[in-house]
C-alpha cells in the first residue's frame, strides 16, 4: 500500500479532507426520483441538494467517470461523484478501478491535498466489501497523487 494511502473506519462525512468521493450511478434517472441511500443519502441529509442539482447539469456520467461539484452545506472544498455502478445497479472490477483512477485524477487536477473515498461498488452496487477494498487499495497504490488518500469503511460512531 502506498505511504499516502490509509484505510480508516468511520463516517465518510466526518473525515478531515479537502474533498470526498460520492459513489453514484450513471445519472440516467433524475436525482430527485432516487431514494437517498448510502453515501448519497447521507450527503443529501447533511449537505443538502445543491451538489446533486449541480451534478444533474453534467448529464449522464460514463461508467467509471468522475464529476466535480460543490459540497453544499458540508465542510469540504467539493465532492467528486463517480459512476461506480451501472444502470442495472451493479458494480464491476472495471467500474471500481476506473472510478478510483478518475476520482484521483480529478482531485489532482483541482489541486486538492487530501481525498476520502467510500467503498465504491459495495452496498447498493452488490460488491463484497472485502473484494472492493482489495481492488481499491491495489488501484489507488498505482495512482500518482501527492496528497493523503483515505479509503473509509463505514462504521457508525
């Protein structure tokens, strides 16, 4: 594992980082029709709807793609939304790896020094938490990012 990569347990929205990653879908269904679940649901409850209104303006995100929005009422410099699951609500190794790579590339492009990612494609995406964690650690160790990278395994505090 890269020296700037850590795995932590807790709540993604409580991390002390510049930007967080929201594991999203391909954004075909209008955001206001989706029932808040997982990370997206927590962002809507604590951060408001502004990030999702901004996200909707980008149109459908290619599978594995990444889009940057503001953070709404959350204390971050922004949110990177990745399309980690398909229209059939399933993740794949390719969608998870592409999401990780594209999220870090966007964070680097925006000049952020720290990023926190949830387990992309686990939960709603159907992936096993252990398998997703292993894929993410492997992929993120290959990415060039000068700052701190945290993979957050959700745990109620």
